[in-house]
C-alpha cells in the first residue's frame, strides 16, 4: 500500500501536448477516479502511472519513490484493462498466476494465492476454464483476480466496466467498491461515466483537454463545482445553465423573467452571470420561471420535463406526475442552491438561493 | 533490454538471412549482368551493357520474349474469367459446395514438376489422355500435335492455367464471401435485376480480389519457368521457350553467367512494373491502419 | 452465422421475390443450368487427376489396346509400390529439406512479424513495405549469385544450402502473414504481460506465440506445400541424387521410364501424395492462409 504523487506531469505526442502539467496527490488506501470526456488524457495519465507510456516531464512517485524510469514490473502496480486482456490460451488459474510464475514463486505459494483470490471473487468453480468459456462478468472478475494475486501497492483500473451490460455494471460497481474497502489498497480508476466515479470514489479528479478541472470528494464536486465544465459534467441529468445578469434582488434572464435570489447582493447590478440549477431542485410554482414543454418523460417515481426557458434548453425532474404536451407552459422555481458562474472566466462566483417572492 | 534496440533484435534473424542470401544476390545479379562471366570458377571482365545489346539481336531471346507476351495475355484472361465463373456458380448454387471446391482447389497442392509430367501424358500423341478423350467423343478432327512447334506454347499455357485457375477461384470465392449478404439483399429490395446486381454491386466489390488474382496471374506468366522446363524443355526447337526459361538455360546449361544475369535483370524489371499497383495498395492500407 | 442468414432469407423469399412471370419461369432453368455447368467444369477440371490415377494402376498393353480411359483390366498396385521404392531416396531428401525449412521460416518470421506489428519504432512502415515488395522478387534475380555463394561456402550439393535458400525465399511472405495476424491480436495482451513482469522475449514466447496458433497452422500448411513443391533450387543447388528433392526425382524418373506411362503416372502419384494428403487434411487452413496473404499461388 502506498500513496501516489503526480507532480507537474507532462506528456507530448510529437508536437501535441496531451497532458499539460498535472498535480494530484493520492493518499494511501484512497480510491481515486479519473473522470472526463474521451480524449481528456485520463487514460494516458493512468498508463503513465503504470509505466506503459513514457513521461515527458514532471515526476510520478509511488510510495515515496520516483518511478519515472522504472519498468511496469518494477513499480509494484497491477492493472485491469478495459477489454480485460486475459491471455486466451491460459486457464483462469494460469491467467491469475502468470506474474507469480514469472517471478519464480513456488507451486504451493501460487496455489494458495490463487485460491484466496478465487474465493474473494467467487471464481473457485472456474479456475480450470479458459477465458472464452466465461461470461463477461466472470472475465471481469478474472482480470481483477489477476491484479489481486500480485498484492500490489496500487490498483489501476482502465474503464473496467465499459464492456458490460448496464445491469451487470451496477452490480460490479458495488463489488469493486466493497473489494477495495476490504483490501484497502490504493486504487486509481479511469472512467468516462460520472455516475461510476460518484458512486465508487473517495476522491474524483475531473479532467478535460489534458488539464485538471477540479479535484474533490464526490459531494464537493456536486455541491460546489469549481467551474462550468465540472458543473455540466457531474450530475445526471446535467445541470441547467441559464444566461442572465444580476439585478436588484436576483438575476434577470435573457427572456426577461426574473428570479428572486438571496446571495447576489455582493455583485454589481448588470453583471452578466450564468446561473446553474440542478434539474431535481425545480418545483412547480404559481409564478416563476416559464418552461415551454417539449416532451415529458415519466419514469414512474418522477417525471422528466424537457423544454426550454426562452431559447435555452432545460431539464426539470419533478416529483409530480405531470402530463404536459408540446407547447404547454409550466411555472417552476428552484428550491435549492443556484450556482453562479462568470461567463468569461467560466469560474464559480458563488451560490445563491431562491428567495420567497412576496 | 534497450527499448530502441529490441525491435531490431527481433528482426535480426530475418534481416540477416534475407540480407546475405536474398538481398545481396539481387545486387550481385545486376553487377554480374555487366560482365562476361562464364561459370563460377572465375569472375568475368566488365563489358558494360554489351550483354543487353547482344540480347536485342538474340533470336532465341526475342522468341522467348514473344512467348512470354502470349503467356501474359492468355494468363490474364483465361484463368481469371474461368475462376470468376466457377466462384459465382459455387456461390449461387450451394450445390455440393465442399466437394466441388476441393476439386477446383486440388491443383494448388501439385508442384509444377508433377503438373508438367501429368500434362505430358495428357498431350502424348495417339495414346495420350487428350487424344483418347477426343477420339472417344468423336472429335478426332480437333487433334493436333499438342506439343509440336505450332501448339506447344499454348498447350503448356493450358496446363499452367489449370493450376492458376485453382488459385484465382480461391481468391474470388473469398472475395465473394466478403461481400455482406445485406448489400445484395438491399439491391434486391431496391428492385435490381440479377444482371444489374452482378455488374453494379458484386463486380465492383470484387476489386480487391481482382487485384490479387491479376497480380498473381501476371507474375506467374512472367516467370513460368518450371512448367516449361518440365513439359517441353523449351522445345521443340526452342519454340515454347519463355524468358525465365532462357535465363535458366543460358546460365546453367551454357554457363554464360553474365548473359543469364542480364536476362534475370530484365525479368526482374518486368515483374517490378507489374506489382507496383499491388504494393501501392498495400502501402495505402498500412498507412490507414497504422496512423 | 452464415447458416442463420441463409435460412432466414430463404423462408420469405418465395413470397417476397415473386418477380415477373418470365423471371419465375426462368428460375428453375437457371438453377438447373448453373448446376449443370458447374458439374461439367468440375469434371473437366478433375479429368487430369482421374486419368493419371487410372494410368498409374494399369499395364502398358492394357492402355494401348483398350485406350487410356478404359477401366483397368487388372489393377496393378505393384506399379505404385515399385515407384515408391524408387522414389524413396528423393522423398527422404524432400523431408530432410522441407521440415527444417518450414520450422526455420516460422521462427524467423514470427519474430519479425511480432516486432513489425506490436512495436513502435522508426522505419517500421518502411520496413513492412520493403518486405511486401520482396515477396515479389523473382527467383531469377537470385539464382546465379546464390549458386556462386553456396559454391564459395562449400555448401553446394548439401541439404543445408537448400534449407537456407528456402527460408530466405519464404521470409517475405511469412513475415507478411505473421504481421497481419499479430495486428489482429489486442495490444493490451503485451501490456498486461509487461505489468505481470514479463520481458519482451517472454511476452513473445509465452503469450504471442501460443496465441498465434491458428495463423501458424495455416502458414505451416502453405509453406510445407510450397517448399516441398519447389523445383528450381533443387535443380540448381544439387549434383548427386542423394540431395535431390522429389520434384527433381520425378523428372529423372520420367527420363528413366520414357514411354512407360503407367510407371511415370505412378511416380507422379507417389510424388504428389505428401502434399495432397496435407492439402486434403488441412484444406481449411490452406485456404485461410492464402486469403490472409493472398499473393502467391
């Protein structure tokens, strides 16, 4: 077990800078998710920790030791690949113990470790099978077993659940999380799925275009997104972003409606802002923001209203069972925080709350 | 292991073996073709392009060149059109597909030496398989002296075409199988007739297969040494010689190494021009896959 | 999968694809005609083989009196065993030449193919294209210098010379096949191996070579056939009969028996049996290999 320190790390592919100077500290035993849209550099960063990519600049430390020049095998890490990368010609037991065989471990030692890992992962009946004889979820578990057997300082996961169907993904999510809690090994987990990151990680690193947008606990990111990118990326359905300007007692939107807010007093009147409102905070109101309905999507527990305020598309998640049709108008008010962002810098300015209208 | 060196270590055996016994000889052939070397005992003296000048006036060589031209034309047309017909018939009828395919593919397993010997017996005057077959069918009038001066070249081509058709059938069948069935069905739904579907969907999609079949036919027609050697030894009176066979004769029968090398160079240059389209296609595919 | 689609498609076809009256009338004729034509072509194609087999087991008087296509009046299996005994030294030489040549070709080309496919290095694509081009180099460009080189090295009329030359000639094609095959194997296997602590050689030896088994069987069948069937190198690089492969042997056999066509045919059958057996047993691999590389024939 060990902490991982990523210090000013840079990666160039020819003239293209894929990672633009990243700092992350990962505590011993922490489960950290690297999340972001495809092409943001999260997988590259993971592969640099693994030693599969050269590090152009900066340093990576594992357990206090700089590993830049070390081969993957010398870094004491284990990795679970997106397509599992199971050796197709080896049985499950051999897949799991290949690293130990190479290291020259004794047969007895190998047997014990493989049995242990198989028990933890419920793979005992399958040790004598080939990967092609297993289901997707079982292969996934073998890939994890291969990592566990090595008893590494750090687990690296590269989108390990993306090849599973939706239902299996949810149960494997819980399984990986409980496994981590039991083993207590530091884990770095790459995903493009923010729900995976939110549900599993102790700490999330949101990346975009080779940079870090924000680092924090899942709820930190949800409650106080540092910028518009994180605001839009974290949470599902994603946060509504409405352009407007500060006026006395609130914010006035482009279509002319005004939202009474407390907490905007500090800003000068006329200052342009973007107001971020989570879909689930809307509630029906007598008066308030006018939402033109495009479609309503009932899911049973709640109703998702897709429409627009002025020209801006919005999504509202209502607890009421609403049966609006195209062209209907709903009036809603946010009963939760309204996040204010600067349209220029795209950074967070502060949080306001809807005030009661008299 | 040094990461930069590793790939070259893996390539080393291939590079060494091909370099010493394959690539270096290619350059040597060019060099030898500029000498009057006879046999292996001692190197010849440099005579510039004299061998090539002599070749232009060498009647045997010119005759072999003419025959090679006939080979190329015949080989482009006969095996490929036969093969595409067979492939389409097999694909469309599904009839006894496994056994039928084996019959058509079988010649691929036979060496040119064996093809030559077998077809020698086929062409044997009077008692041979072909004459006997024609007599049996009442077609005695068609019988000619198959391996005589008039017909020998064409007879040898027919034997070689037998084998080449097998190869082209494999290629075209694979090409046909690679065409998604949905495309044909879509064309049917769009109201295409059988003829339209063949000419406007199937044939254009067979282009990769055609490139392969055509390149292969060209190369085999240009080289065509072994089968001529085994069936006619270029005869009678050199009438069925081809360029590749001349090279072999001049070198290993007449021991005119310099002269033979010059013919070898010409064969190589002819081949090179023929395979350019193929290599270019590979290059394009690789750049696409690897970038 | 093919079976599924054909089944599904054959069900509604009669209902859907009614077409015009003319087309409906044509259909059975078309199909009958196609099958007939196919059978005729197959028969013509098979006649040389059939005729040779027939000739091999007959006596010369039987052939001259009853014609080449008559059924044998008596089956002379002795022709074949006699031919086999005479061909034995050549068959032996062919085995001694072919097996090591195939093994050597496989080893060398697997290593090269692995490097070209899985490693990223300067000049990789260039190297690959050179190899593709080399697979077209005609034997004529190499015959003379190789003949001279082998004489200089004292390897003339040895098995070793033939083995080396066969490996050399097969390298371009085999490397092409192996490179293309390794391109289809996920690169993550190599990375998983690296993380598991394997050296590049171990990854190659213990992961990629075993995974390559399907490509290998195709390549083995093809290379065996081609090397076994070679004639020119066998002619050029040998002197005594002990080192001559069976392709050269059948020619001297033919010369020896002249117009004893039953013996010549028997010799051809005996000489063809090894490659025929391999071909019939592994036809699928053979065809797959051809379509993987698809340059030779």
